């Protein structure tokens, strides 16, 4: 379950492709607003991101 402030990774279509990471800034029904590490913000579907797991 996604929550505001949670770190997430964008799912990629290609094996081995780097997954951008960001922070959930708000939730909009089936969409999530993410502030990415590179500074830009986007709204994506909940299915296109997964919680980031850091060691």
C-alpha cells in the first residue's frame, strides 16, 4: 500500500534497466504524484511503481 512520504521505484519494461526512485507526494485515486530524485514531478498510475527497498 502506497502512502505519502514513501520511497518508490518506477517499474521498467526492460531487464537490467535502471529504475528511477522518488517520493510519493500525494495520492489521487488510481494515480500517485511522485517527486523523482532528479527533481521533476509526475503523476503515474499506482501499478507503475513499487515501494523501494533499501539495504
